[in-house]
DNA sequence: CAGTATCCCTCAAGATACTG
DNA sequence: CAGTATCTTGAGGGATACTG
């Protein structure tokens, strides 16, 4: 039995997002999905998570509209979990997490996996918030406008 | 007693990052810090978190080099928690979380807080991964290069 | 005000066995 | 292979009282 996904009523999008995907496994599942993983056992092997937990998270991600469950086209019995449009829209988030980790959590020269632009073979450039004119936006140039 | 921050040995930056800041409160603390919150009781009021938990998270964020603890310049006894350089570097991550939440977790027309560019008063533009030439990079244009 | 020290409790997570 | 069912454990989190 799954608890209903409450999609919290928080007016802050950050709070609402973290309450949905801010747990130990969801974003790692999404990362693997971007990496081409589709099958239950492949997620399980990749993550080393207990099967019941994986089952629960996959269901929640499907309920949240981030993953879709579709029959394998190979005729086998199993299903495949693929990113929906909302799931693909998490690409900037996973990338931001990855790039911050690369910059701040590895010693200089320490090896880590890396996101590559397939066509050129070069690492994906740092993603930064920008203005319309292309200049980089710093935290101090912004403020949060709260609800009326 | 704080458990030592193990800074996990995972070779994947996403995994390492989530293991450090992927809990229920850390990113919300960071969000508040970007919003100008500096004092213990202000974090507490804003988040509604138990004081012992807040104390623990602030210490972990300080240990991780994301926040720095400095004496208030007003001569009062209390300290202030401010973002370090590594903390400020989380701006793209918090923004990605916010923008995904705005796009996917609110009904059309549902009110939410919003990040504004102070100078213009306009909402911050969507942050997207781009190539050097400025074109938008899609998930399928990339792949993860694993460790040797 | 800014925390620390306890106590308690729920739920996430793991292990294992089982089913279609 | 792809899950579900059940049991157990422990960490995360809340409430409250206390201290400098």
C-alpha cells in the first residue's frame, strides 16, 4: 500500500520539490534513468538498494509523473521505467548536483565520473544562471518575492 | 556528538552530493541563507524544525564548508551563519530545484514565491545547460563517462 | 537568545522469504 | 526475472527541559 503523494501545499517551489524528490534514492534513480537504465534489476544492481525500497520509489516516481511504466517491446514480461517529460525536465537539476559535486567534493586530481557532450566528447560546460543578455547572474543580484 | 562527515567515496559526484546535502533540511537551510537568513532563531522560525535538528544540520553544513560561523558584528553574543564560497556555489542547484518545482509542481495559475532579478524586477530566466555556442543541450546529447 | 541534553517515537531502510 | 509480503532495526526527527 502506497501512501498518497500529498504534493505538499508549500508555496515555495524549493520546499515542494525537496519534499517530493529530496530523499536518499529518488534522484539517484533519476540519474540512472538519464544514464539509460530502464529495468528493475538494473536499477537494483546499480544502486545496491533493497528491492522493496526500490519498488516503493519507482512507484512514487511513476505516481509523481516523473517516470512512466511501459511494457518492454521485446515481448518479455518485464516493464521498463522511462523518464516522462517532467522527468526529462529534471536534467538541469541533476546536472547542477553533479557539477557542484565535481567542483566542491573532489580533491584536485581525484577521479570521478563525468558528463560528456556526445558529439564533441568534451565535458559539459558549467551551467550558470544568466540574464537575457547572457551575463552571469550572482545570488546577490536576486531576491525572492514572497506571496502576497 | 556529531557523527563524522564521511564525505562518501562514491566516484559519482551526484551520489556524493546527495549523500551530503540530500536530506530533509539542508537545502532548505541553504535556501534561507540565500534569502538572507543568518540567525539560529530565524532559521528555526522559518523552517519550523526542531532546535536540536537545526543545531545538528548547521554544524554539519559548517563542517562541510558550506556555511561559516562568525560572530555577530553587533556585539551581541550570538553568531551568524553565512554562506561560504562553496555555499554560494550551490546557487545553481537551488535555482534548478526552484525552477523545476515551479514548472512541474504547481497548477497553472497557482501562486508561489518567485525568484526575481533585483535590478529589473523580472523573474529569473530558466537556467538550461548549453553548449559553448549557446545552444541548449538536451539529455540525449550527453553521456556519462565512467571511471577507467 | 542560542543553543545543548534527554527522551521518545515514527518511518525509512535492510534482510529475507515468497509469488507469478 | 520482477516484483510483493513480512519482520526487524536504527537513524532521523520532534517535544521538552535545561544552561550560559
